[in-house]
C-alpha cells in the first residue's frame, strides 16, 4: 500500500450557472456574491488554506473571469489606496492574491459535478486532493476539513463530509448507507445521488467537502450520466467504494448553502452580528426589528 501522504491540493468547482439565484447571477458568478463584504468563494479558499492547502485549482466556465480577477493583484487599486493612505485596505487586497497558488481550468461543457472534477486530473496527478464546493460556507469554528484530512492521513482512503438532514430534504443531496466506525466516523457502504426519500438508505447527506484518492479519476472515467442526466461525483464515489474503503466524517453544525437565497441571508446575519466593527449596531438593529415588527 502507498504510504499515507497529506493533502495540499484542493479543487473548487465553480462552473455552475447559479440558476437558483437569478437574476443576481445573470451576469456575475454566484461564487462572487458578497457574503457581508467578501465574495462567497473567498471564504472557501480561506477554509482550504486553514486546512494546510497551498495549491488550489478552480474549475470555471464561461462568464467566470471575475473569479480570476478577484484572486489576482490589482496594481491600480493598490496604488490608489496607497496614495490615499489606506494601507490596511491595500494590504488586505494584496493578501487575497497571496492566499495560495491558484490555478484555473475551464470545464468546457456543463456535464455535471463529476465531469467538473474529472477535468482536474492532469493538475492533481497521482495525489490525494480535497474538493470544496464553491457555494457552501463552513464555519471556521468547526475544523471540518482539517479533521477530514487527518482521517485521510490515518486510513489513506477517501473521506466524504456527511450531515443528518430531514427525510424530506434527502432528495436534494447525495445520500450514504453508513456503517459506524467510531464517534464521528462511518464507513460508506453505498452512496446514492438525490434518492427518493422512500428508498433513501439513511438521512445522512453528502455535504460539499471531500478528500479523495486519485483513483477517483478512473471511476469518473467509467460512470454514465446519472441523476439529472449529469455525470455525478456521487456515482464515481459509489464505484470507488467497491474497490477501496471510503469513509464518511459526520458533523452537525456550521454549514450554509450560499447558492440558496434563504441560507445566504442566514449566513450574512450570523457573520455580520459576530463582526467586531458591525456587530454591536447590527445586533441592536436586529433585536429592534424583531421587537417592533412583533416577529
Ligand atoms: C451536489 C452533489 C450532492 C451533494 C450536494 C451538497 O449537488 O452532487 O451529492 O449532496 O452537492 O450540496 P448539487 O447541490 O450540486 O445539486
């Protein structure tokens, strides 16, 4: 068996059309929507960096050039801020460009999440890698990815983030058939994409964080279109687990789907009320709002 290695590469698929967020996403990527005052995808990149990742491949598509601009230097703006004496703001911009080595590849055709990951093959090579879905926000208070990478290092096998949802919600997610291993860890015996609640093997849903062994690319090359007529990462993992164990790391707190309007609003309220600069006034506004509207 290959010696366990750590994970230093992440793939962030960001090629989706963002139809759940129209018309805001008609002319801008959903990943660039501001969550308080940072684009959603910057939180995801920062999460990867916190977990020790220094090489990031973002899978983009048409109309996603602003993503590249965001993680690049902007000398004009930096010069302008410097001239105005706004050094803290300027340094903040420079830091964004220095977060990690960020690379881009275009998906070409929107054939599904599985296809988006398969275009990362050349970049990733024969290494384990993390996948972070670009429109899911995970709280820095729960070091989910760090724990998943530690699990990978222990077993040398793929690890998928799992969270309990209600039976009605399960049809929106990948769903795992689990076998308990230890406290938060299960072995995944089967994985089904967006099952009918009546036949779902559990209420453990796949959330947008994965640590994958490079053998996933062979599985991705073999799968046929699945749910929604798309090539599904879930189906490739279901194939992978027939030849090597795949684990599920369960968690319960601190995840929002920023590509969905209600979750987007919730995460903004949570983050804004915790901010040192905005929090006091915003919290006062919120309690006043709730009280006076009799909510
Ligand atoms: C994707 C995955 C699904 C996973 C979900 C998490 O679905 O295919 O398995 O549960 O992300 O958000 P999507 O939301 O892109 O339809």
